[in-house]
C-alpha cells in the first residue's frame, strides 16, 4: 500500500507545482511507482511542468463523476513507465470535487502506486480542503520571504487541525549570498518560526526556469544545483538519511576571497 503525500504552501508562486513535479520524477527515477495528482482545478499547471499537456483526454473531475474509469484518465509519463499524472480540470471550479471524493480517489490510487503526490492549490479554501482530505503526510513549501513564511505557518496550523501531524518543510529559492549579507531570512530563522522538520533546501537556480518551460523536471539534470537538491529530497522521502548539500560549492575563487575578507 502506497503513501499519499500532499505538497502545499498557502501562498501561491513559491514553487509548489515545480516541487511536486520534481519530487515525483525523482521518486520515479529511483524505480518507484508514482502518480501525481493535480488538484488545482481551473488553474492546472502540473501537466505543463511535466511536458504532458498535449496528452490530456480526461481529468480528475471526469473520474470522480464517473465519466471515465480512473485508468483512462491517468497519463503515462514520457520518461518513466511507472509514473502517471492525473490532471486537474481546466473548465470547472474547485467545488467540482468534494473531500469525500478525494478520500475515495486516494484510497484507490495508493493501492496501485508506491507514492501518490498531490499538488495542492494556493489558499486555504475548498481546493486546499480537497487536496489534504485523502493525504497521510504533508510537505510545506516556502520561499525565504516574510509573507510566504507567514502563510506557511498558517497552513501548518490547518494541517495539524486536520490531524496531518509532523509536516515537513522545503525551503525553496534560497540565495546564500543574500543570506550572508543579511538581506534574506536564513534556514535557522525559518525553522525556528515554523517549528517543523526540514526536508530540504532548494537553491535559486536558473535551470529551474529553463526546465519548467521545456517540461523536463530539473531533478533529471545532473548539472543543476536545484536538481541535486530535489534528488536528495526524493531520497529523504523514501526514508534515506541524506545530509544537506553545500549550497556554497559554486561560489568561485573570487567569492571565497570576498567571504574571507568580509566583503562578500
């Protein structure tokens, strides 16, 4: 029986869908059976990030309404045979699915897959309630910005109220140089505020923009620092003990000199 993990944030634009795509693809690259479920009904994007947007025939609303069988709506990934996407509907709203229907759907999916990764919409309204309804674990994504951290704190409270205990944190788009200058919140500050366990830190990386536009998750790019961070996160999701990567490895000789003399 598989695990159902919801990836949420509260605030939009922090990289939740990109994180869902990369964790799911990272798990599939490790040989796991994975299904990614887009619950952002009306504003779907996970299909684009995975490069599967031209293959959609049915969606999650069709499945819960009985317009098609579950297997008919699942889109097989182009790269990994054991990874599938269940897309969101684009022409409906978030009330088109109920929490009870999501529970039934998740129960069915985890019988066939090792990991059910649910991409939660932004906000705390019906879409959020649907996304967490069938989940057993939660991952909260934030960026090192005060507004994003405050929304993440609110989401953590709601997860605990829904009895989704011990959520894990991913800090996305960290810029070590800005942290060193005191212009960006550091990792310890965010952990102190949010008081949940850290699952991983993803550095700001232009490769993410390129890979997202191409529909090729960065986790498959061996030269991407963000891709390396997501590979490590996927391994931690499976229970491996993987140390945090050195985010300053590419600062270069001049960067090291500046840091040494306190001018960086």
